[in-house]
């Protein structure tokens, strides 16, 4: 385990270290963990694809939407509590940090249990709504039972704890926990799918690998938090869950918009999944593959913006607005560079990337059709990269400053006003390719709105 960081070292990193060095210190471990996390999310699709059964891929793809709902669960207290903790550290309010962290821990535990129970009760109707067919419903139920019903608590808890640790300066440890879980999943996937489970139960094997990996991550984070609590001020003691009305308000005014933002994204993906399922199971399988591939650049850009958040929050709290602005600018330049490089990469290597995820040893004709759909989908979908980066930067900046209402407005414009209507309109006008184009178009217009909002807010702060 990495060396325990002192308060003085953490404060120096946030307040006086060169901007590029501080951003790299916080962002690089987060980027690495996001990439490994992405790889482990792709692992299920990759190894299921080795079976050569597009129906299994489609089932995992539509089930993954219910798994994604665990992100707003950890974001409610992870983003809300983590952002507030970073600001409390800037104000040297260390005693309040332990109450906020304990409140966030047990709050996440409660809402995760409620969500898992709800999915268990309403599993089949939810899967039909998501676009399940008579062929995919059986595999989908297997995956959801293990990964969501039994796996929500460790998944949400590990996500929340990684946010909290990153916001107190422990970006490396946060990265280690997420990365370790991802690597473990990559190891366990083929073991469970092709060695321990009988033929026909590969989806069950993939689900078990994912659930156990998330459990391991959660245990690691709890151990790290207990080890570092004297320097971080964090606490898991249930006696510390008492928070003031002001503390609760500060957590929820960022956490609730963060959760709603992610929920709106999930609903948009549900709508898109259902719209794509109407075109056929092979198209849905191709979209599931593309959705994993095009997240490569998004994962890097998200890592940059998440690493930036504690630095912005700390300097916002200390009213060092010039340094805060420099962090936002540096993160934006780095992310845009990555985005443009990734678009070039996707356009050139689309065919090879899609073929990695589907084997032709089963139904060769269906596999070939899936690949063809995937190539055309990827070349359109990847155009979202620079605009999604700008949305990441602005959202995390609003959250860092405690401006949850700004983040909520951005989310509503991005998902409700633009994305979901464009899914419907582009589907009617251009069919399945239109569905892919709806995302880059919505990201373009929503990023313009978000950047205008952020620039206006920063100008008001400097005045």
C-alpha cells in the first residue's frame, strides 16, 4: 500500500504546487483507473463475444443499463460528499470531515440496498422495457440477478469510497482500488466462463467475475480508509453520521444534481437501447460493442476532469480563483488533445476494433453482420469526444464549486432538451445511423451552453 500522505503534503499539492504537476498527480492515477475500469467493463462483452453468440452480447448490453444505475447511487454521496469534503479541507474544517464521510458511507449503503431490492422485485418488467426479446430475456435475467441484485452494494460502495479518497488527496489509492478490481475481473472472466461454468452459462460466469471483483474493491477501500483516517479525517464510525443541516444541504445540493444527471443519462441510454432494439438484435449487439469501444477517450477525459475536481474545490474554498481557473484551463487543453487524437484512431481502425469483440466461430453470418453494423456505428458515434470532454469539465467544475443547480441545468439541457428528442427525430429521419448521430449532435449543442454558463460564473467570481 502507498505511503500515508500528511495534511501538510496534501495542502501543498492543492495550494502551491505547479498547476501541471498538481493536475498530473491527481489526474494520472484517476485516468489509469478509469482505463482499467473501462477494460473490465469491456471484459464481459469481450469474453462473451468469444462464444460467438450475438444474442448473449445483446443480453449483456441491455442488462448493463441497470448496472449503470449504480453510478448515481455512489454519485449522490460520493460526488456530493467528496466535493464538500474538499471544500472543508480548504477551510481547515477537519472535524466536520469525519461526520460528512460517515454520513456518506451509510447513506450509500442504505440506498444501494433499496435499489437492489427494487430490481429484484421488478426485474422482468424492467428488462422488457429496456428492449429484451424472447431470445435475450433469459440471459439478461442471469446477468442482472448476480451483477445488480447481489452486486449493487459493493459496486456503489466502492465507487463512493473512491470519490471520497480522491477528494482528500488520495488519488493513487483511489486508482489502485478501481484498477485492482478491474484487473481481477479480467482474470476471473475466462476462469468462470470457460473453466468453472458449463457450456451455455457463460453469461453467469461473466456476472460472477464482475460481482466478486467489485466486492474486492470495496474491501480494499475500507481498509485504506481505516489506515489513513488519522491524516484524512475520514470516518466509518456509525456514531459520526450526525451532520448539521448545513452539512446535509451542502452534500445534497451537489449530490442530488449529480445523481439526477447520471439518471438522465441512463434514461437516455435506455431510450436509445430500446430504439436500437427495434431495428434488430444484431444492431443492438453492435451498439453494445461500440458503446464500450468509444468510451476509451471518454474514460481518459473523465479521469482528467475527476482529478481536476478536488483541486478546483480547494481553491474555490480558499478564494484563489486565478489558480482555480488555471486548473480548469489545463484540464480542458489536455482533454481536447486526447479527444481529437481518439477520433482519428477510431476512424482509421474501426474495423479491427469491432472485430476484437465478436467471434465468427458460432453463426458466421450473424457475426459478419454485427461487425458491419459496428464499424458504421463507431465512425459516427466517436465524433462526440471533444464535446463530451467539455461537458465533463464544466460539470465537474460546477460540482467542485458547490453549484449543483448549474450542473442540473446543464444535465436537463443535455439529456432532456436535446438528446432524447434527437434520438427520436434522428431515428425517424435517418434510421439506425441517425441513432448514432444523435449523441454527437446533442453533446455539441449542450457543451456550448455549458461553457457559456461556466465562463459567466467564473467572471462573476473574479468580480
